[in-house]
DNA sequence: CAAGCCAAGTTCTCTAGACAGGTAAAGTGC
DNA sequence: GCACTTTACCTGTCTAGAGAACTTGGCTTG
C-alpha cells in the first residue's frame, strides 16, 4: 500500500537525494551543517558530477538545503515569525489548544523597518480597481521593507487615495505611535474592516533578490484592503513575504 | 534604475530563460501553448543541450512552464479557486472595493470529494498537543481529498478526540447536510471559534504526487483548530493545498 | 600583531555526446 | 471508417571532463 515513492526511487539521482534527505531528517546533519561536497558524493556513489548535482538540486528545490558557491551545501533552518491577521487576541479562553507550530517560533526577535519611501504616483490598473478610483488618478504610495536579524523577510507597498491623505501624517516616513491606521483615524477615516487575500507562488527574479531568497523558497503575496465604516476603501497594502520566515494566523468566530 | 537583474543576465542559460520568460509575459505564448523544443533552442542559440535544459529548469522552478515527457514544454495556467476563511460574508457593504485577483478566479467550477477514509488511530505527538490529550490517546481521523475538474487540489485530515465523536454521524463517510460541524453541534459540541495557521513550502515527494503537482508549485499547509464555546478543542484539521489552485481570503473587523 | 596575499577546495557553467522512455501523429490492415 | 502498429519526435537520465567564479583559512609581509 501507500505505493511508496518514499521507498526506493530507482533513479541514481533520486537514490542519492533520498539518502541525504533521510540523513537530514534523522538528524545526522543539523541546520547549518555542511553536506558532503560534490566530489565526495561522486566518488562515494561512483557517478558523474552532473548526476550528483541533479540530486542536490532536488533538495535545493525542496528548500531543505542551500548551496553557497565556493563553500558547500548547507542544511537550512526554519525559524519563522508568527503573524496574526486579527490582532485583538484577547480571547484567553482559547489558550487550551496550543498553537500548532509553536515549537518553531521565536517571537523574541524583532522586526525593523528598512527603507521607507513615500511617493505620489498615478494609480495603475489593479490598484485603481481595488481603490475604486480611475486608472491614472493620483495616489500616494508608501513602500518599505522589514528586516529580521538583518535579513529581509517582507516588502510592502501601501496605496492611498490622494484626496484622503494629502497633508496628513500618513505620508511621513515615521507615522508615529499606532502607525498609519491611527493617523487615518485622526483624519476621520478610521479603518473599520479589513480583507486579506493571499496567494503563494515561486518568486520572480526581482522578488528573490529583494528578499535575498535562496532558491526553493516560495513567497506569500498578501493584499490587505482597509475599509472605513461606510465602506470606503482607504488603503490597499500589497505585501510580499518570505514564506520560510512566516507562519500566518487567523482567528474568527463561527 | 533599481539595478537590474531583469536586464541582461550575462550567463547563457539566464539569457535564454529571460528571453522565453518575457515572450511568455508579452503573450507570445499563451497558457497551454508549447514552447520551442530543446533541439530548436540548441540550434537557435548555438549551445549544448544541458544549457538549454538549465534555462528551461529555471522556468519550471518558477512555476511558469511545465514539461511533459515526450511531448514538450508548455505554459502553465493560473486559474485558482477562492477559499473564504470566514463564511458569514453577509457584509454587502464592503462590495465597493473589488477583490484583488478576481479576474483570475472562476467560481463556477465545483469541488468534489474523492476518497474518504475514517479510521481510529493513536494520537501522535503533534495532534495530541493541539487536541489537548495524551500522546497515544485514541482519536478518530477523517481523511479525504478534493478534486477540481478531476485534478486533486487539496488533501485534508481531520482529527477528533475519540470520546466526543464515538457513535455519531461525524464518522460516517458522508456526514450529511451541514457537514461534520453540523453533526458536532447536534452532539452538543458546536464549534464556536476557529483558529487557522498557515505556512507555505515546497512539497515533499509524497505531497507532490498525491496532488499531482508539477515541479515549481508550492503547497499551502493550513491547520484549522475548532473550539467549542467553553474552549474545548473538538477538531484539528490539517490541510495541504496546491498553491496554484487557491486564493485564500480572510475578512475581519478592526 | 595586523593586513594583505595566495592556494586549496568548492560550487557553477558549459560542452558533446549516448541511450532510455514516453507521446502523438502518420500509416497500415481489416 | 475503425483499430492497431509503426515511426518520428521529444524530454529524461547519465557520462567525462574543463575552465570560471567564489570562499576560506593559512601564509607571508610589513
């Protein structure tokens, strides 16, 4: 039963990949450890270099190892942040069931904002539709990147209708305590409702080097739309997350 | 500016990949179309076959093309389903801001359940912690797969504490109208609160062939924990989603 | 002792081929 | 016209080797 797939793998490169993979899972190699080099694996298994490389490329595209040119192939670690979609987590009573991947999470580390850029732009197609304005209408864009231990883990671009935010502190590099939502509220446009849409795919070349992603790491695309109480859209926030750095959490009632 | 990466790409395989990628983005090749074969690209660019293959492997791992042995390399389509985390979407008033990727979504197609298996098992470590029972304690597992147009797009495994569901319709292959949650409610364990935790990574070999994923497709792992009003955990549902088949949506109030 | 250089070791790129195995269309026979 | 076979084409696997690019640690030099 089960058929297998896990079992043998008749192909040479699959057998080599399988052997390394199970060695890693067994803990023979820990995160950060270096695997045997291509030359070692060649002589060890008696195969050509390209065959060894194909085996390693399997593991790389599975995201469990990472090659550093000139140095070797290393086992990757998975130490994600937890991102809570719904902040008001006052519900102490749900504490009974523990979080699923809690063991992996290290919440003591902190995110720092990297390079804030606030610019006025013309709304392109997609932003215009979501924001409910004409394509080409003036919007303000607020772009920034978040670093964790110096490594970028997310880049984000918020868009606001120009009329709503002109002259407000929303457009300052540092919007102050409470962030842009607090400033929007002061301007009479308090967000009352949010929609987040998520999808996942492999990164484009540009995304990969902006987040410094090794190959084998997907990205998560989140678009958050913020509505005021009367249904006006006040912000569209496009985020690109390093999938290996995040666990997302949403809580809601039946 | 922005430096480039998009620009040249001095390496041969990068240039070939770049050329094909931009041809696809320009619409020269539409979803389902066949790209020039390896032999064509060899003579066209005057390079060895392995070089062409490396170029194509870039596009494959980006998830934008898919190779079928003996047939050729084809441009992949992206036609996801929309999965709403919070069902009570009565909020007509938010309709102003349109959904972000709505153009891609085709909601007329329908999911069908594939192979339901209900078995009694001993809770292993992770399930036990979340469910709040001892490891090895009896639990009921309900596994199934969802197909869209015959293609598997999700596999799911729900776990219930044995004491709560023994003898109820929760364990029937077809739990009837309203699904297992309706049956849980009838048994006096109505779910009142949910937590969903998401993460994303490249699939293992087993996941890849259960969902028949071409390489370059990540999976989304969702664990939903269902709580009753008094905080008891009644279900832990582990889902594995084909990332190319889903857009996830969560709505909530400030 | 510090700074810079150098060499060994490593992965990455690329070549030129050979055979295996799957696909799909053309052709053949009934 | 239908079913079957053949055949051309295509991607997958693998070999053997060479040079480029990069990292690291040891060595030399000031």
